[in-house]
DNA sequence: CCGTCGTTGGAACATTTATTCCATTTCGTA
DNA sequence: TACGAAATGGAATAAATGTTCCAACGACGG
C-alpha cells in the first residue's frame, strides 16, 4: 500500500514536454539547484547557449558542457523530452520561424540594383534590425529602472528633442497623452521656449544625438539649475550631457548614410513611456 | 595532345567552394539558365529558400524542389561543394553568426519580470524586428517605384500625418530638408491648414493608419480634387484611402499593446525620401 | 566497515541521413 | 531514325548521429 506519497519532485515527476522556448526556460529555472553535478553542468551550459542547440549535435553540446554524451541524453529526458532529437526540434522550429524567408528577401532586394529604392529599404531594414539587436544586447537595466522611477515621480514630464530627435519627442508626447501622463512637448513653435513651465517637482526627458542640439543642451542645463531631475536619451559617448543629466540612457543607432532609422530609439522611448505610466498608476 | 581547349564552362569547370553566402548567390546567378531541367529546379528552389537549407535534410530539399535526392547531390557538387553536408555547413555558420546571443538576451529580458521596464523593451524590440521583417518580405517594389517617380516629379512634396503618424511626417520633413527637396509639413499649428499651399505640380504624401485621422483623409481628398497626385503610406487594408490615393504603400506594423514601434514605417519612409532625392538630382 | 542507491562513463546498438553507383531514359545531332 | 552523350531516378552503401544499456564508482546511512 502506498504508505507515503512522495512530495512532487521536479526530477522524478513525469512532466509533459515543453512546447515553447518559454516553457523550456521555466523548467530550467525550476530545476536549477536540485540537479546532480553532471546534469547541472548541462543545465548551465544550455542556459547560456540556448540558440546554439538548434545547430549542434549531442556530442558538441556534451563537449561544451564538459560531460559525456550520455549525460546530455539524461538531461534531455529530465527536461521532459524523449531525447535530444525532440528537444532540438523545438529550437529548430523557433529558429526557422525567426528567419522565415526574410534573409533571402533582403539579399534579393539589395541585389536588385544599387540605386533601386528597394535596395534602400533593404539597407534601412538591416540598419534598424542591427540597432534593435544592439539595444537588446547592451541595455543597462539599472539605468532604465532609475529613469522610470524619476519620471514616474515627476508631476509633469517635459520632453525636449529637436531636429533629428523631434520625431521621437513628439511620439512620446502622443503616447504620454494617451496614457494620461502629464507631459509637455518643448517644440520650438513661434520661437518661444516653454521654460517657465518647468516647475519644481517636474522632470525633463532630453533626447539628443551627436551633434547635440543647442536648444536641448540649454534646456537641460536650465532644468538642472532649477534642481529638476534630468533623464537623457542619447548615444553612447553622451559627451554633451554627462554634466547635466542624472540618468543617461544610451542607444547605439546604426546609421545608413547620413540617416538613422530611429528604430531602437523609439523602441526604448516607448518602453520608457509605458513603464512610467504603469508605475504612476500603482 | 590537347587539340582543343574547351571554353571555360560554369558547369564543367572545377570551381572552388563558395565561402560566403554572397559568393554562393553569385554562383547561383552565374549558373542560372544553363542548367539541365532537374538541376535548374534545385537552383530555383534553393534561391527562394536560402535560409531553410541550414535546417533541412537532403530529402526535404529534394522534396521541396520536386526532384529526387540524388539530383540535389549533383546540384551541390556543381555549386562547388563536396556534397550537401559541406554546403549546409556554410548556411549553418551564417545562421549562427546572425543570431549570436541576441535571442538569449531577449528571452532573459522578457523573463526578468513581466512588469519590468526591460521586459517592455524586449517586447518592443521583438515587435519592431517582426515589423521590419514583414516589410522586407511583403514590400511591393513596383508600387514603391511608382511612388518615387511621383514624388520626384513634384515641385513641392506635401506631408500629411497627424497623431500617431505625426512623428513619421515630421521626420520626413527633416530628411527632405537635409536633402534639399522642397517639402511642406502640414502640422496643425494654430488650427490652420496649409491648403492654399497645394499648387498644381505638387504632390501629397499622406501618412495614416487605422483609425484614419480625419484631417489626413480630408487633405488627401482635397488634393485629389485639385488634380494633385497622392501617395499614401498606410496599413494593408488601406480602406480609408483606396479612393483618393494614386499609389498606396502598405506596411504591416506589429503592435505591442496599443502602441506601434513605427520601425517599419520609418524605414520605408526614409527609403522613399532618399530615393526621391536621388532621382531628383539626376 | 559494509551495503545500498543514485550517479556516471563508455561501449554497443539503432536510426537517420548523406553519398555513390548504375541501369534506364531523354535529348540533341547526324 | 539511329547513335552517342548527357541526364535522371532509385536502390545500395557509407557515414554520422542519436539512444540505450550496463558495469563501475562514490556518497551516505546503518
């Protein structure tokens, strides 16, 4: 008779096979710490080289983790798969969905002719994609969180961005408006500033890229002098704003020719806006 | 004795193995047209499914091309590889370089916590990337070329875009200015339109997405009535503008939540602007 | 100190996949 | 139409890769 029912145990309990990379990662976390030595090595290696699984053989994964192939097999089974092949299929499917015919099409567009408009699209798409990847790779989460806190505490958010940065600033103004966050867009209409609207308790979000625009720098300095916190959205050297900004969010935007795609900047700005709105509501 | 030296022939001449996807494509073009039927089928299929090679087996490629596996093998050898395995290695390497740790990092950011700002960044980056891929995949080159011609012939380009589309319009205004193309941004400042500035010989570029903004539709209709060509930058159904626009450039922008990343729209707009400027100069 | 049980490594086996080979068909040319 | 060269399809073979199994090991409790 079943005198004692064993506590459900992640290792022994039969689990259904992860169907998405997401659930795979969850299970990986769940298992972490309660695995024997060799299997833990597998888990560690797999966790840090998730994408390489799709293209590796058992032997390669095993070598990477510093274990014999059979250990990798056991690991796959503990993760809920019938074996390595089944686990690999998951990652291959994810990979092929990620790049369907995109790369081919891009190459075709580029090859279509150097002067062709479609070749330009290919270049800008490529630049944008690289920028976004760089953003995801290099994002400093701590700085981002700081920026969110500062802006969420502000009574009113002031937005500064001219010339190349103006589209970003104006989009932020639109988004903040939709989200019910009080925001002022410092456009240059009528040659007037909105300096007098900067009040204690407010904060400034300054968006500028090299070559930094005079107006933005001046406004940032002005805000700083009045004791208002300044968050900067800028490119890595960040030379112009290092003195005046409390928090510097830097984005590397890959240019094509003299123009930048703004993709990464907008993605970051949008995230910032939504996060700020969410924080204010709680 | 070697009585006659045969003309160098792409098929029989021994070629060294392509080392990059680029050279692979070149060789593919070189061979095009001078291949026997089955091999041509292979070439066609491979050309349009370049990326799928990395993850397919010989049998799968063969089935895709509608030929027996042995034909695929011959094709690989004609392309300069020792066999399918060697050819596949090329694409696998390209694929693993393309997604270095990006996917892992993205997943980490997402996993960092649903409410975390960094998770938002991951979502927006993902949305933007998908949008750009969709743009590259679905771009209609003919329509784009038409749009370029129309705008290049215009004396002045009028830009209409409000609310969500305003950042795009304003960025275009900036870019056109830099490129020396006469352009008017129809912002709504002071509640005035710039209708009277629409003159014969001009063209309108209307940017709007569902739900289409009244002002943009009205301006497009107005321009149409005066006989000016209208180019629309909009989303696929394009319902609102189908009557009034001469040329419709459609972009699918993946949203996250209620907000769109604008990445694809901006990439397309930028390409359009640069192509127009280039065409005007010649 | 001994026995047990979970863990480990490697060798044997099974399966999938690539590659070669050759009989047959097709195509171009005389 | 007949000939030879090229192309083709499929079956046979080779290679690689995945999977299983078992003997050996080591940690732990009695």
